[in-house]
């Protein structure tokens, strides 16, 4: 029996792992390749480390935003794909993933300028904060669409 939540969680760990568990090896290799490409080009591991150490200005300076903006869509698409291929979800189950990807991308765009209560969150924490209203919007719109059928 396939467990969609297990595949989703492995895709959160690394895009492509859920596809491997679903025996979609080509897609798995593509997602892992794209993960490593975007991650390295965006300097994402470095900005994660700097952000965890509270060095937000250095994280902002080290981020390659031209590449970093690809990451949310890649990440959430890989999660949705693994979840869907494992039999998860139903009609409109893609909406929370889509809206989360969109809101995280917007959070990434504004992460070098936007502060909340005088605190600059930078290119790791602000997009993560923006994920919450993105998921909420996706679930609400999904519920409305299902109700109106």
C-alpha cells in the first residue's frame, strides 16, 4: 500500500526522494539534479547557515536571487508530484502547493527589503513565514471550489 504522506515527507527532505519511492526514477533524478543546480547557484546552503547564525545581512548579500526564486516552485512541485503519484489528494489538492509556492516566491522577492516589527528576516525566514498564508489561501480556495461543485 502506498502512503502519500510518506512520499510527501521524503520530498520535503529532498526533492526527488518521493519520486524514487514512487518508482518514478527519471523524475527523481531530474528533481535531484535541479535541486543541486538551483541550490548551488543560489548559494542556498550558505544563506541557510548564515540565517541560522543570525547573520541576515550576510545571507542577503550572499544570495543569488535570480536562482533562488526558482527554488520554491521546484520544491513545492516536487512535493505535490510525489504526493499525487502515491495516490494522495483529490480534486484541487494541488492548490495549497501552488499558493504556497507563489507566496514563498513573493517572500523571497521581498526578503532583502521587508522587515516585520523592525526585524529583517532575510531570504530563509521570510519566505518560510510567507508559506503559512500561502497554504491557508490554497486550502480556503480549495474548500470554496469543492463546496461550489
